């Protein structure tokens, strides 16, 4: 018979012991998991009619988790990908609970059996070279923010750094001498160095001569010297995309994000014949298979491959079933 286990201390230990101490999870992961459980507990409070701190662990069961996921999709408009990310956080907690509360193993297994949903994977969004040129020309470099934004866009599209890497990179992370590169701590706390082209190095040298704002040494701070927020970055991208679309109308149909610029960077070397393994190392992918998505991104590469194939010469033949049973199945 299951003994009553309080949910609150178990969840607190999951964040402190498992995520922070044992796994040393990144701040991004902790924030993502925190937001998941804040949403989940607000939903559970409405269903169970009690505050989260008073809930018992055995009340957090598979039907409640399924109801929460359904609510995310149907009533909050969350996409399947985000729904699966929420489920990943819940699964992670229940795998921890399996060690801490073995008396609830049947309940835990039922929650862990809740599957992720499959979804249609859309083609990646990337910019063409004329679109990149128009975007880089958009910032007004007579102003401090314009010079910052120009350097930000150039580094993003040339290095393929992630959003968190771009907003967190510091002046000390740059090496602008021989073998110029930028060092970042990326996803999964993996450190990597990304080369910088001569033209990007020249822009960064000029940018570093600007008076430093803030005390954190950030390479691309906001106007108060602090770290650029996600919304702040998207605001500047939207502003410059709109300005650039006057000279490059195709940009009106595209949503420009830092991840879009990351995809753009990956497409250039791929179309030039660079191997996927090199691109995976450049982007900091855990697996080369992650880089597979770029092979499906453009028709140009597929057309080039098709042009190398000798055309097949054949004539159409009428199919004749060889068996009465096959004939029956074909006519169903």
C-alpha cells in the first residue's frame, strides 16, 4: 500500500539536488523546467482545488498530466513541439521520483509512458546572400545602437552562434590576433571556438573602440549596459528586417531570428561542399545527424544531385495481377 508522500519537497529536491548539484544544468534548462512546473501547478491547482504546497505526490498522476498537455494545445494554442518540451521536463522529474519514491513506482511508470506527439517537421528558414547584405546595411551606423546592431548581425550570420551565446558573449571571449576566433560556452556546457573572418574582425576591432557600457564586459550590451533580452534581440531584428525589406522585398515574407541567421550560416559551407561533420562541429551540434536538416533545406542542392544522374529510359507497362487474392486487395 502506497504511503502518502508530499509533492512540494520532492520537487524542490529535484531542482536543487538533481538539476543544480548533480547535473549542473544550464540556467536556460532550469528556467525552462521552472516555467513548465509553474504552468503545470497552476493547472493542477484548478483541478485539485488545493494549493501546490499541499498536494500529495500520488495526486500528480498520468490523467492529470494528460489533461494538462491537452489544455496546452487546445486552450492555450501551444504547438506540439512546445507541448513535447513540457512533457520532457515532467518526465525528467518523474525519473528522479522513481529513485526517491519507489513506493509509487506504478504511478511513475504510467506517467513515464505518456508519449511525445509526432509532428510535421517544416523546412528550415534561411536567408539568401542578397537578403543578408540588405539586412547588414539596414542599421544606421551613425548611432551607437546602429553600430552595435550591425556588429551583432554580422557576428550572428558569420559564426552561427545561438541566441544565448550571442547575448552572453563577452569582450574577453574574442581573440582578434592570428587565428581570430570567439570562444563560447554552448548548449550542454560545451566550450567551442568559432573562427572569425577578416571582414568581421575589422568590424569588431572598430566596435571594441567604443566606450564600454556596463561592468559585465558584454560584447553586445543593451543601452543600459546589461544583457540583451530575448525580446530586445527580436525587436532589433524585426526593425532592421522591415527597413531592409524596402530594398529587398523578399524579406517581407520571412521571419528573421537569430536561429534563422544560424541556419543561414550553415547553408553557405554546405552548398560549397563542406562535409556535415565540419558544420556540426562549427555549430556545436551533439550529433552529425542534427545537421541533416540542412540537406533538405534548398531545392538547388537537390537539383544539382538530379543533374548528375543519368536519365532512365523506360516505357510504361500495364500492371496485371497474378493472383485472384491480390486482385481483390488492389480493388479495395
